[in-house]
């Protein structure tokens, strides 16, 4: 084959390859721009999916922006997981309205109105669409034959201010119960966690699905 003709065919072939590559790239960027996950996109050569399509972190889209709160609507309402009898026994007569936030969770908060004798003040129940986060400092415990994890979180620079959280896995992600101490008593962690365990035990039966 004459040299010029052969070079022409090689260049034409390269152009076709570049066009194909450009089309593939366009598809990739279109998918990212429209929040398409790896499950909805074809694998590339070798059966692998580009890391570009990695599942976004909870509360984030592929572009790194907060998700819309309505994305959490499939999660149970955390307010509905707490029986009235349990609220009464903890003297929780304030709050009780759920919120959805950009951290990818639903939250319901209660507090005892006009009381400063309880070892806790704010009591939160969270529902998440993700597994229980790994925490090397968490303590293993059992609630109604179900594995759970207990963590104590202290305020930086003020270790007397703390909260006790208990989390367990569900089919939709996990549930977390959190109790926080308050002035003037600033309950110790063992006492606060004792109440957190009792509250979590009351929430657990309604959280399974």
C-alpha cells in the first residue's frame, strides 16, 4: 500500500477512535451531572466500573452537594418509634417533631419541660439509611437479643459535658438513640448510659423492619 494512502487510513482510524472516546466521556459526564449511580451505568472494558461512579457518601450526591431531604422519606419517622408510655416515664413533654437534615438522617428530639433533676436533658432518636459506623471505642451490648453499640461522646475542652449513644442495625440502615447530660448535675457517663440503655430498649421493638 502506498505510504500516503496508508497514513490516511491510520489517521482516519484514529479519528474514529477519538470520536468514540469523546462519546463515551460525554456519557460519563452526563451521568455524573444527573446523579446516576454505578448500578445504572454500564461497566467499562474488563467488567469494572469507573471510580467516578463510586456510590456517594450519605447525604451527598455524585457532585458532592447535599441531598434533598425528601430522599430520606423511605426511612421510618423516628418520632413514631417511641411509645407514649416511654416518653411519660422519662418525663419528656417537650419536642417530638421530626426533622430531615443534609447529614442524611431523620431526627426527633424531646426534652423534659421545666425539670433539672433528670440526668439527661435532650433525648434524640435518629434513623439512617446507612450501616452503623465503625467506632473502635464503642462498647458492645445486647438489646433484646440484638447486637448494639454504645458510645460516649464528650465535648472538646469540657469533658463533663457528654452524651451517650446506642446504635443498632436495621434492614434499612440503623437507628441511634442519644441522651445528653446537662447542668447543674452533669451526670456521669455510667448513669447517663444507664438511662440511654433503658430508652433504647423501649424504642427497639418499633424500630425493626
